[in-house]
């Protein structure tokens, strides 16, 4: 029965014209669903499939409310809009089935794809939200994490320059996210702790480069990965 209800989402796609102010309502509905999606992804990352299953159920219910809405005028590409909405409904079915079959990694991939679809849809319409900026932070953080090698030779000029540039990219993206966040979120203690904590860790990288201390860089990157994961879990 649950899978039948999920399948029904595919055909409840309201893509007609909407009022100009419907975008804010649409974004709010998507964010309500995305909140459950990122928590489910986080639980699957840590292997907590029971709690992930509960969040997927809540995500399904929240996504039904998104699918019932008319297409906001901001999304001019109707074909892309329908494709994303249909694919996301299918991904919900897949995530639910994969959890039932004991394949959490596949379920997690389906949910990450749902998030990526929304990112591409908003990007196509020039819509900027905090969740997308956090996703960008995750991407640039992944590039910085490529330098997490205890044997990294920071004495090489090209290596030191690459690490510094990658760290700057993360810092710049975090600054952009801080600017995008609304006043309410910007003042939340958790948001401040994660953003300011990550920036404080990034501030130690020049010292690691200057002293050619790969061990220090390694410890800083561990801290940054923790901040990155928590930022995605809460705001991504």
C-alpha cells in the first residue's frame, strides 16, 4: 500500500501556471521535505537504517505536499520541471524498496539524487537557497579532502599552492552561505558554531603550509570534515 501511494506521486504533478508569489510557498514546501531528506541521508551515512526509514516515510509525506502544488512561474523549463518531479517521486519508491531489501547504500544514492535534482532545477531558474550553497560547500570540501595524506609534501611549491587555493575556495563558499542565510538562520547558535568553527579550522591551514606540517593539516581536515557533515545534515 505504501509503495502504491508513492507511485501515485508520479502522476500528481501539477504543472500549470501559478501566482508569482507561489515560489516562496513552493520553496518552503521543498525545504520541509528536504529537511527529512538530509536527515535520512545522514542516518544512512552512519548506518542507522531504522531512523532513516522513519525519515523516508516523513519525506514521502512532505514530498506529496510539494507534488500537489502548481509549478511556480520561475520555472520556465516545464520539461525539466516535470522530469525532476517525476524522477524524485521514483527515487522515493527506490529508496523505500532498497531499505526494505537491506541495501542502505543504494537507498542513500537515491536520496542524494533527489537533492541533486532540486539543485539543478533551482540553478536552471536562477533561484538561490541556503541548501544549494551548502551543497557547493560539500563539493569544494571534497576537493580539499583530497590532500588528507600524512605523507603529503607541503615543501613542494605546487602542492602548497594547491592546498591554499582549495582552502580559500572552501572559505569563500562558507562566506557566501553565511550571506545567503536569512537573519533567523544566521543567528542560530548551531549555524554559527558550524560556519565559524569551520572558518577557524581553515585559518590554521596557512600555518600547516608554512611549517610544512602534514600532521597538522591532517588534524585540521578531520575537523573540517566533521563540520562539513554536520552542516549538510542540518542545513544542506
